[in-house]
C-alpha cells in the first residue's frame, strides 16, 4: 500500500527519472495535456489543462529543480506575471488540477474561499434564515463573523421566558 500511495502522490518514479536535467518549463509541458474537459459552467474559458503527474489535495505539484511548487502558481507567474503579496490564484473553472493561466484569477484568500463550495461559502451566500426570514440590515445581528436572525432570536427568547414562567408556577 505504501508504494501505491507514493506512486499516486508523487507520480511514476521511472517517469520522473527520465526528466532529470531538463528545464522546469520542459518538465511543466511534459506533464500537461492541453486537451482536457471544457468547464460546463464556464464554456467560454475553453478546455482545462489536465495535470498528468503528482497531486496534493487535487492541486498539481511541479519540481522546479530546487523545490516543489503548485503547478498553477508556477504557470501563472510564468505566463501572466507575479502574484501580489496577500493574493492567490483562483480557479475559475473550479478544477484544482488545471494549471491553465487563462482559467486563473488572482484574488484574496477570503474571496477565493467565498467563491468555493465549502460550508462557510454556502452559508455566506444564504439570503434567508432556516425559518425563511430575510437576512437584511434590520433583521440581522452580527456576532463576530456569524449572522443571527433577529426575528428567530426574539421568538427563541419568548419561548425561553415562557418555559421559565411555567416552571416557576
């Protein structure tokens, strides 16, 4: 199992030995298939590039000769320009393994997370609470980064008061 895991994580050891002594750009292009799937939600972007080597959490890994970097970071810096401090590339195609610089946009970490499909992003996109009250300025209480529905909180307070009143009687 260790060998299989190592193979999946870092790629074919025989194949990578063939690439010793070549430039990082040649190594990059040897691991990219430019004829990947076209994103269904953004067909105007064109086809994704498929990364055909080691992946870490779905992101392609590239050995530069001195260190390992994410393939999409390297591609963006080579073909578009430097990534500003405090920013990171966001995959517009939603394919983590795609190093196509045309599918990348540099955004803040917060914006990247909110564009995603994680729990925090899904919760932030909600416009109504679980009882279908609108999250607007008048009906929303902020506790740090958490929204609380004022109408639900008020109803909860009234129920609590009633229970206490009944217990005391």
